[in-house]
DNA sequence: TTGAGATTGTTCGGATACGAATAATATAAA
DNA sequence: TTTATATTATTCGTATCCGAACAATCTCAA
């Protein structure tokens, strides 16, 4: 949320609006930066790495989870991708239309749907994922190596705190 | 992306898929945790703090930016909220429908649209934002105080690296 | 003054995104 | 066996979300 304005300027404005209240600007900064970073990474990757493949960020994540765990159950994919089952239904329809993935009923449990990748899906991921990882390396290069573990652990702690 | 599976398990699976390639698992972990954390915070806040108000996360951010900077130009709001102008058009329509915000033409430049909050919008933010900040404090409490500055700086560095 | 080029917000088309309701299937107890 | 309960993926309605195309407006050089 601190786009063209400086942090101090934003804090001064907020203080004016809520001068009678006690606010935690450190917590504000963490949340704000968390979303700006996630948004920036996502948009950048979608416009560079993923642009040619026609995959959205979410579609790529679903492809990745399926690729690693196939045959994968949809409930498992939704959990790993941090999206709802309803959203996954739509994304899988897109991926089937593109010829990258395929749905099938579980023979063990008729309620479950099993997802596997098509040959075109495997081929795509074998070139797309290394490229994706190279961009991840570039992004993380912005953080001093000595602080990367702290960063990853802090983010994991936040997720655990909420979901736990 | 590391939901029910352990990090080591995921890495082993990935290694199997790409045993012939060199991958940076540290970078993968940072990106993955970044998105899991952002998604968890967003969903949690939408289901608790924002649920009663009928605001989505994005609608709240737009309200917040407008509240701090009003009268605010739409291009400025879109930039601060990290959304496209097209998305902002839809969100503003929603906020006007709810009676929280109002659009008006700039008298200086006929291309610009100026946004201000309605009285109901001010009233909402005065109670909603402190509550929002309290949840931010709870979330950040998952990270040791000594590491919070490192976390915020690292996230800011990532955003700057991409957008710079 | 005028007209080409730039900037802005909106519209359009299509793809997420989610909660609630639903249909199909499985599981448990009676 | 039957029936109530639970679990699953899908459908539905609605709200983002974005890129591209568009119309309105501004700028500035000719």
C-alpha cells in the first residue's frame, strides 16, 4: 500500500485520521509489504514466465501440485494450492480445455475425482518449472542470503499461526 | 504449496521429477511461503473482520487508500492498492452501491475521476480499521519481535527488486 | 488553430474466486 | 438391510481481476 508515497508520509496521514487511537505501525508495515510483494511477484511471473503458456498463476500452481503428486485427488490439490474446491473445478475445466490435464473418477471411492497430466502437460512443466524457478531465484536475490531463512521461517510462522 | 505434506517430502518429489536439473529449493520455499501467508491472512481477515461489512479484501484496501488520501484520483488508488484500473472500476461501482464512496469528475482535468468517502464510509473505517489493525498485530505476533524489521525489509526489497 | 499523439476511465470478454445449495457416494448405527 | 449422517465435486450467483479495445480529454508542436 506504500506505492508512490513514503512510509513516513502514510503514517502521518493515518495518524491524522486516528490520532486518538493507538496503532501498531510495525504490524501494518508487515501486512502491507506482504501483499505488495506477493502481488508484485505474481503479476511479474504472469507477464513473463507464464504469458506464452496461457496459464494464470493459479492454473500454474494447480499444474505444479498435480505434476508433483499425480495421480492427485482434487481435495488434495485445492488444499495445496490454497484455493477452494469451487475454484479448482473451474481451473480444471480450463486445464482440460487446454489439453494439459485430465479428470477421472476414483475406482475406490466414487465421490473422489483424480487428476493426472496429459503428455502436453508433462512437456510444458519440464520446461516451464525450471524457468519459473530461475525467476524465483532472481526475486529472492533481493534479500541477503543470511536473511532468507529468517524470511521463510517468519512467513511459515504467520501461516501456521492463522491456520493452526 | 506445502499444505499437508512436509517440505522434505515435497523436495524429494520435485527432485524425482527434475533429477537432471539444478534447482534452488530455498527460493522455492520463500515464494511458496510468501503466497501461503498472504492467502491465509487475506482469507482469515475476510471471514472475521470484514465479514459483517460486506467488504472484500480489495474493497477494504480501496476504502483505506481513499480514506487516507481523499480526495484521491483513481489512478493513484489503483497504484496504491496494486490492482488494475479495470478492476478498480468494478470495485468502485460496488462501493458506490453500498453507499461508502462517491465518484466525481475533476474540474482541472476532465479525464480524471476523483473519489471521496461518504459519511457512512467514514463511519465504517473509523471502527473497521482499528479492528483490522488488531488482527494485524495478532498475525505479526507469530514472528519474534527481533525479526519483524528483517521481515518487513525483506518483503519491501522483493517488491522493489521487481518493480524497480 | 489544428491535428497527431498521449493519457485516463470505462467497457468488454474471459478466467478466477468463494459461499451456499445440490446431487452422488460412502459410512455408520440400528 | 435400512436409514441417518458425513463427505465429495459440481453448480449457481455474485464479485473480483486483468488485458485489450474504446471514447473522452488533454498536450503540444506545426
